[in-house]
C-alpha cells in the first residue's frame, strides 16, 4: 500500500540521517541535519553557507542516498 511505501521510505531516510549525523558529529561537532538547517536558513552568511556546503557534500559523499524504486518482476 502507499502508506507502507511512505513508512519504509521515511525509515530509509532516517537511517541515512542517522549515519550522516554520527559522521558529522565526529568530524565537525555538529549534526548533519543541523548543518543542513543552517545552510537552508536565509539568515546564514554567504561565507558560512560555503563552509556548510563543503561539509554537507563531504558527508553526502561518504553516505550517498541511493534509493531505487524499481519494481521487481
């Protein structure tokens, strides 16, 4: 069902965020999700956004979110 699909998708995203948060805390002392929120905040300075983007991309490279929705025959 669609509800099951959404539940599973949410769990997968949560698992990626957990891995990314753990690595970001280890590397930078701040959660990945908090860095992402700061990056998206329009009040964040451009210099901070550049640094945040670099860090976010590094973490995303370590844990790329690759979820396929292909049907199995």
